[in-house]
């Protein structure tokens, strides 16, 4: 078949023009794209040019940006830790100097004036250590925990109070990985006292409004949500209770009862003091779930064998929270909040009014806002309130204000249950085995000699005093102070002399119980001292003790302070090692992340960056094509009417 050529002269002028315009547009676009690629340095300008490369480029760019942020975090953390490392090196040097001073001044060859001069040096060391505690890096306090904008160590109540945060500051160093970049001052300087140790638990009563988030569950792993499966043999048979949307313990009870009612079952659910109670009707029941017993176990009601007896669920372990109502504290046993309590820190005392407290938070706020630098918080287990002394160089006591508030809350520093070995900052009470330890001289001149052998608690010591008085036939009675703290001795002899307590047989027990006192002028009660105050056992407190011991020319106290400093210096060395290890790990991680970022940058360049040689050739081709198009178009459009009619 013959092929006839198309006669260009038979193509309309409009079609020629459109063809020329389209050709020029395509050529100019190719030229523009080439110019844009060269100008931006990218192998593609719009994602539509190369969708696969664009998606890969976007993923790599996001990864690179994330890696750069991790590198910045690691660099900041490394610098922060390096600053802390330098500060701790200075701290250890100062502690070594203080320890040397303590060891040099224990000798009897050192005069009181020399010790007074050394006390001034210790004062300077303490001030330098406080400055280290307030060291900053880039305007942030290194040892302030998470509150890096607030100065952690301040002068207060005649000592130095730590008002910083107790948590560590973390930075993100990898996906789902965060690393600590500091250590709070309460750890480095042991700037908080230990918590008041009592056996009182404030575990709240389980109520219908108790949130599931606030209970530990029967297995200690919280309450798992899901579907409980009940089987009432001979009754409603198999039915379920969906617990997926419940929020409180009361919701669980209501959901089970609603499900039983809809199924026509006779079992009922109710709430005990600490867990669920499921009571069968006339038919035996089993309680399981759709998750092999996990949900039923967390509620403490898993029952695989049918039973007609009430199922008493295990203790769900309700935890103390800030919003716990005061009326449910201590399993609802009742807390005396009307009397209040007395807090003394150093020479400052405040009476805390808790009569209007409605929640645990109200109690905590009243204590923390008393202006005595006392920190109250709920312990991690959610069973009690912990109270700490924030001031290094002062002693904290918490006593009663005529009632039982402090004892009920478990924060009384000294009571009848206090073990004798905890008294006097852990030095305890020293007795003489087989001999009398103290003598009470009544106002009528009669005496009571007391042997404290076998006493374990303060209450035991009081009982032995009363027993000795009864055996001696002397109207003397001992009990514990109703206001404040301390052992009280009451004289009922009716004499007109003095009431006093002294030691016997070289025993120091009377002094260590705070009873070496004398009262006269018609007074019939002798109130002992509180010998179980709380204090910080840290660096600054030890330096304050050393300073005071040097000023008092007390070699025994100097020796005790020096021994504490030696222990704290060893602990400081360990802390220094921890910070150093963290810094090294941070440096290694930073270098690893920088290498990863470099590799990602290479991959991104391969995908996104322009090959300039290839781009230059493509641009030159586009220019040549444009010139050809322009010349061809000139010839194509230069056609007359005669050419068309021919």
C-alpha cells in the first residue's frame, strides 16, 4: 500500500500556530527545569518529577533532622555532665581539706585558740561547697534537679536549705531512649534528712469512688480491663460483664450487677473494706475471663471451681494519692486532725492547723507551707506521708499539740514506739548490763533506781521506770508528753524539794533519754528533751558540726564529724565516678550519632543532590532544542496564501 505524504500546506494556520506554541512551551519548560535544578542543587524540584526518590529523600531528611537534634541533645548533656564532673572534683578536694583539719585537731596538743582558727577555715570550706552546689552552666543550675532555673541551696533558719528538685534531668539521646544529664543536690550533698520512720500506714479505705489507677490490684500490677465471664450453673448459665470502660471500683460493682440483672442471674457484687465480694444466689458460680484469668486475677476473684460460698476478693491495695479524702485514711480508722501538730526546725517552731484539711494534699500543703523548710510528700508505695528536713545544720522535731495528729499520720519524730537504738542520731541509748542506769529523786527526798536492761523501745523504758517506782513504793509516774515530745516524769509525793533525774554506775542512759534535768519551785512535772530529732547527714551538715565542734573545743565531737566527713568523701568519690561514667557514655553516644548523621547525609546526597555535569549537558541540549524550535517555527509560520492555494 502506497503511503502518501501529508501536504503541510493543507494544515490550517491555527493548527500550525498551536503546534509551534506547544513545542516552544515544552522546550522552555525543560530549560526552566534544568536551570532550577542547577540553581537549587537538587536532582528534582517537584516530587512529581521522581516520586520514589522524593519519598526516600523525605524519610532520609527526617532521619537526618532527628539525628542532628540527638547530637545537639548529646552535646548539651555532655557539656552539662562535664561541668558537674569539674564541680565534683573541686568538692572532693574541699572535703579532703576538711577531713585533714578534723584529723589534725583531735589531738590534745591542739589549743582552743588553734581550733577556733581552724573553725574559720572550715566556715570558708562550707561556703565554697555551697557555691559549688549553686554552680551554673549556661544559666542553668547543675545540681537543682529538674528545676534548673532556681537556686538550689539558700541560707535559712541558721543553716543551709536545699530547695531544689529531687528528680534527675533527662535528655532524649535516641528513639525511645533518655539519659540523665545531672544528679540532684539532695543526692550529691545528701542535703535531705531521712524520712521519719514509723510503722503507721495511711493506706486508704477502698470505696466506690476509688479510681482504678489508684489501686495496685490483687497481683500488684494494677487492674486490667476486659471481660469477666460468669457461669451460674443451674441458673442463668454463662454471661459476661464488660469492664473495658470502667474507671472506678464502684463502676466494676455496678457493671457486674447490671450484667447479672440482664442475664437473669441471682449473684450480686458488693464492695468490702479492701476488695470485691461476689455473693452467689441459689446456684453455684465460677468467675473467669476471656484472657486466661488475667483480669479476674487482678481483681482477686478468679474462681475456676464452682462455689456457692461468697467469693471474697483479695486486697486490691488502694494507694494514697493527693486527692484521697482524709476520712478514708488508715482504712477509715479515723485521723485526729482537730488538734494539729507542732513542728520545730532549729530554733523555729510552728503549730500546724489541719482542722480544715479535706484531702491528703491539704495536709501536705499545710506542712510544706509552714516556712520551716520541711518537705512532705507521699511515698512511692502510696502507703504513707514522708517528711524530710531540708536544712543542713538544724534538727527537726514533730510533736503533738495535745492530741494524736502526728502519731495518727505517722510523722511524730519521737514516741513510745521509737526504738532506743534510733535515738540521738542513731547513737542509741547505752546501758550498763546488770546494774541500775538512772536515779529519780522525788520532791520528798525518796529515790527510785531504774535498771533499763531489756528495754527496746521508749515505751519499754517508761514501763521499767513505772515498775521500779511501784516496787520502791514511791509516788512517781512516767509517761510520754502530750504536747511536743519527750518522756515526762510526774511527782506525786507532795514533797517541797526538787524533782531530778541523774545517771548511775557511769551509765549515760539518763542523758541519752533526755532526762538529766531538775525542776523545783513547786513544779511536779519533769519534761525530758526530744532526743530523736531529724537532721541531714550530708556534707554541709557534717561541716557545720565540725565547725561547731572546733569552736566548742570538743574533741569527741570533732572526731565524730571527721568520721562522717570521711564516709561522705568516699560517697562523693563514688558520685564523681557515676557522673564521669555518664559523661563518657554521653561522649561515646554523641560520636556514634554524629557518624550516623554523616552516613545519612551521604545517602540523602545520593538521592537528592544534583549531578552538575549531567545537568549542564541537559541544559545545553535544552538550549539547542530551543534555538532549533525558534528557527523551525519561523520557517513554518512564514507561509503565504499562494502557498496554501498551490
